[in-house]
């Protein structure tokens, strides 16, 4: 036996003996979840659609109350943020006797989360456990918000959170058309943010799909993604609607017909539904969710409401200024309560996304509208509340536009103004299109908004088209103390 072999064996022996002496055992994901309980309480698709999906309103309310009371009790006992916040507003878990008592639980916003992080950096005191105390003894994952409205926020996930979240995400993707055996290319950014990862986990673990982790055009070029889609006969694409439109345009540029030369059967997307449908010939179905809780609801037919997964969430809509609950059909801030999270609970989180709830229908989950904008991007323009998303929606209805836009808010000489930059088709008359769109904005929004055509490449630099999965649509250039 040579010296080198002896040295290798000695090293291996020392490693084995040191591991045995340490007494350390690694926490394993597989034995951290009660799998039987998991699928009984949160059925994955397709079983979900023959069971929980068809519950009566009475069944839904009973389960929601039980899970809500458990979440509130756990948060009071283990999460300093909630106990402090609730005590400041005079709420105690004993006050929660029925779902009608939910309004007694104080809402919180991202600003409260930021304050929590400042109090106890870097995790904040809103997590369900202290990582410094349990590190090495429990498996967990951490993701961060994208920081589109400020400093990134960490969210800890336990194995239970990830698996329930994966099941809920699989339900959403099923509603959006994905099926077992599909090859699925995912264009969401595989980054610090949670979205792409939970979609990947849902496809691989709970849908029986083959996920292709392409990520954004920055990571895998649009040309390469199209090549993969053709070579591997990709059945479904998960992407923002804007990128799907860009993907189709690039395909045509390369000599392909998106409708005929690809194998796409389902598009799980958000935004630009009509343009996506026209480009690919396949319905583009929307879904709603956010960083901390993953998928909340999903669309089952184009232009329809989004079914809320009510065994996992309670969704409310409140007045953007007073926080008071609004009747069905009225637009306001979404307030979301997650009924399953343990790593970082969310209880009456006012996410500042705008939507509305529709009246409940017996034997079906209740539905909500699509995300209609954000109340914290609202600009009060000469006494009128204006949202950038509303400007974009009106502007891109004009046939002269390609569907791309970017809105800025500015302040000059103590006067606020807004400008909507648009991309026009090559054969469009810029002067006529500008006049038409400005007139439509003034008629529909009751306020004057300047419209300015921009070359496609200049507009792409503002939005991130072709590079970013989630496009930028608004920039507030006003001084912070004047907003």
C-alpha cells in the first residue's frame, strides 16, 4: 500500500471518528413534516378540486376560524412583533370568538415590518422563531423581498410552510393549465426572491412536471429559451405577460411562428393577457400572490375572477385611507391572513395591492379581481387619485401602441405632473396617436396626463424588457417630502 493511499485512509478514519465523537446530527427535511396530515389538511391537485374546492360556505368558515384562532394564539405566544403590535392596539387572542371579530385584529403594513427589522436586525422580531437559537436543529429556508418599495425583507420558511406553499402553488398552476407530464420553462428570476423557487418546487414535487429553470433573459438569453422550447417541446411557460409578448416577438424575428412552431399548451402569467393570447394562441391565465405567502388565488378562465384558496387564506378588502372593510365589489387595499405559515406568520397584512372581492357563491371558493395597482404608488394629481397602472391600461388600449409603457411623476414649480411614455408601431402617426391617447386619459381619468412616444430601445431601458422578469412601470421622481 503506497503512502498516498495510507494518507487518504487516515484522513477518512479521522473524519469518521470526529463525526462520531461530535454527537451532532443534521436536521432532515423528510422527517420534519407529517406528510399524511399535510395532504389531508391541504389536498394537492387534482384531489383538491373534488374536495376542499367544493366546500360549502359553512365548511369554509368553520375551518378558517379554527385555523385563524390557532395562528393568532401561536403568534401571541411566539412572535414578539405581534404581541407588541396587538397590545398597542388593545387586542388579545381571547377577543377572537368568530370570523366577524377579525376586524378587531389590527392590520399592519410593510412599514411595520421595516420597523421590526430596525428593532432587531437583521431578521426582525416578526419571524416565528429565532434562527440564532434553533440554527442546526431545524431545517429552514430564507427568502427576501425584491425591495421594489424599500429595503428587502427576510422571510423564514419551515418545511411545513414550503410544502403547504408548494401544494397551494400547484393548485394555482393547475388552474392556469399545467398538467402532470408537462415540460415547463420558468422565466421568473431564480434569485433572493421566493416566487421562482416555490413554482419550481410545486412543479417538481406536487404536479409531476419537468421544470426547466431558465430564469430571466439576463441569465438565459431569450434566443436560448426559444431554442429549449423548440428542442424539448416545452408544454407550458411561467412568465410575466410582458416577457411572453417579448418572447413571441423575438421568435418572429428569428423566423418562427409562435402559434405553429412551438408546443405550448398553457401560459401561467400575470398581465398583458390579450396581447399574450394574440401572440401565442393560448389563453394566458393570471394568478395573485406575494413574497411572504406565495400563491393566494388563480384564474380559471380568461377575464374571470381569481379563485381564493380559502382553506389557506382569508382575504379582505379595506378602504385605502381608513382601513375599514369595504363591501363586495368595491376596490381597496388587500388585507391577507395566511392560515398555515409557522416560520413567519402573516395575520391581517395590508399589502397595499388594490383589488376587489366578488360576492361568494355556494359550493365554490370566493373570487377576487385581478391586482389593479398599488395604493402606495397612487399620485394625487390636481385633486384626483391616479394610479400608474390605470394610466398604462388606458394608454395601451390604443391600437397604435405595442403595449409597452412607462409612467413617471414629477414636480415642477410646486405642481405635480405625470407623463406616460409609450412605444408605437412603426406605421403609427406619432402626433395623431399622442393626441388620441391624451384625450382618452383625460376622458377616462378626469385629469391631464402627458403622452410621449419613445423608441423601443429607450423604453426597454426604463422597463427592463428582455432583461427583467418583472418589468418596471413607474418611477416617482418627485422630492420625497413632496409626495
